[in-house]
């Protein structure tokens, strides 16, 4: 889906982030210092940088100045409000504090990518999803979807092979302000499975939520 540059000097965290994001279809490049990252972007096109502030040779704020128009998400242990404000005011798209949940990382990455690198069409079997027009087709015929059904579908596709909780899906389709019952997600997922004929593709994860499973 996108080429991500992970700039993190802790090899274990760097590797974990890369493996997690690779599972969702992204290509992940890894750098352990600021200077290494700056050299890499001169040779490789990058869609998004995940940037730690505490690097061995320079801090992340300094690195971001060299990244040009590449969107940045800070991923750092520095939780002070001053650092958050400095990062966001400096142009970062998001600011994630360690420790973080991997599902949240994936979701936040995809939110930023939707602003910059939209996947216009997704196809699976005889189903085609047109994100630009907000429509879905099966065997060339349009499938009537409600707004919530389409947003659930979008969330599942952008996080394919990743389990999303009912709460995450509720937030994706109805918004953070919605205070309805999470069971409404189950009802809409059942409708999606039937309309798309994706009974085997949208997996139920016991006591958790759902996952769009691709081979």
C-alpha cells in the first residue's frame, strides 16, 4: 500500500513496528539514526515517516526538517505537552507516546495515509470497492451500502489481516461521539458479509471484533 520509513534506534521496537505494518501490506524501511534516515530518503521514495525524538546523533525535531514534504508521525517516549505541541506545530501529522498498542499504530498510520496516498480501488474476487465514489460492486453490479456499512468496509480493508475491536469499528463508522451499543457493529457486519458474499473473508475474532483476512 505505501512505503514507510521507521526511524527508531531501539532495534526491537523498530523491528516490531516494521513486522506489524508489513503484515498490513506496507513496505517498511528501517533507519536507526537521523543521518541514516536522511541519506535513505535521497535514494528511496517514502510515503510516511515514523520518527522517534531521542536518536543517538540528532533529535527527531531536527530530522523532520530534512524530510521535506514527507508526512511524519512522531513515535516517542517523550510525553511532555511541550514536546507534543512542538512536534504538531512543527508539521507532524500525529504524535504517539510509547508504550502504544500495535492496532492503534496501524490505525493512525492509515489515517495519515488516507490524507496523502489514497487507495482509490480495492478488488477481492468479484468485488470492487471504489473509495473515490464511495461505492461497491459485485460482478459489475453496484451493491447498495449504507454510509456506516461503507465506513466499516473501509476500516476493514485499510487494516486487512489486523483484528479490529468492536469499539474501533464503531468509532470508524459512527464517530467518536456516538454512544450507541457496540452490538450494532455485529448487525452491520452480518449485512456486509451477505451483500459482498464475504462470509469467509470477514472473520469473527472471539470476544474481540472482526478481521478482513486475506491469504
